[in-house]
């Protein structure tokens, strides 16, 4: 069974940094693309970033480009999101999600429970 | 990076069928087959219910079906049940090499 567990969410001040982690199990981690998706409480889903199985294809939503960096450690079955220059509007639940295939173009077929990032002014 | 356009809400009675539309463009839904749908109950994690326009993951009821016409995708739920009351989101891969979600549709089962 696929299991994704996010950690690292916290209350931080605007302008500071935070690093989220996602521990994966139950599947061959380095065969699949991985994503981060966020959701402001009570609002819709926003795709944040995706990384292909071999890190050759990485991209970001315009809203975070230049501030956030996605990475993965296939040896540790882990996904990360380094968030710099945080803004109040980055406040949201951040979900780690597994892609259906190795490329970031495919659907997200398993999601973690999410971790809450709160950015104060 | 415009979000896909969904109706804010739809409603129907148990046993009826509903269709939720998801309007995109020639740069996303109109070009790629990587169109997916997700269901999210309040306070819960999203679940993938349709991938590649019309395919159902194992374990998803055949009451759920997906289709596409031009740049608009649709999710149809037949034989509505109380448990179907939830938020539904569409998503698509785009020419910008990103995924984009729709704004979400709240389904109310009357």
C-alpha cells in the first residue's frame, strides 16, 4: 500500500524559509514522478511543483517559481520542497502526491495527509 | 497559468445523474490526454477518480465516467448516492510543462 507522510509544516514569519519533507513507502519510489500540491483551507487545489523520476524534468507554478525548489532523494525514498522568501499567501496545506508514471505529465494517484504551513506578517 | 473553469456548484437528487464540465484551452485539455479528476470530501485528502480523460483507477465505481470534447472535459456521475456529496476537481497537463487544476465544483446530493 502506498504511504506518503509529509512533515516540516510550521508557523513562520514572512520572508523566512521552510523545508518540507515527504517520506514515501509501499512502491518503487524512483520509478515515479512526484508532486507538491497546496490548498488554502476552504479553497481549491493548486499544483505547486513536480519532479520526474530522474530529476530531468522539474517545473513550478508561476506563483512559486524562483522561491521554491523541489528535490528528491531516491536512495531515501524522500521528496522535499525548499520554500524561501515565504509570503502570507503561501499559507496552505501542502500535499505530497505520487504521479501515475515517471513523467510529471500524468495524474496524481496517491496523496499524503498534508502538512500545514502558516506564514505570518 | 490560468486555472481550468468548473461550475462552482451542482446539485441533484439520489439516483439521478450529473455532469460536471471543465473548460480549458488548446494548450491543455484540447491538446493532451492527461486529464484527470479528483474527489475530496471536506477535511479529507483528494482521491483520483479518473485519469487520462476516461480511465478509472482500480476500486473506483463504474458510476464515474470521464469524457472530452475539444477543450472541455466532463465528469459524469450516474446513480447519485449520498456519499457522492463532495468537491470535485479536474486537472490537466499543459504546454507549459505544468499541471493545472480547475477551481472545484461542490456537488450537493439533495
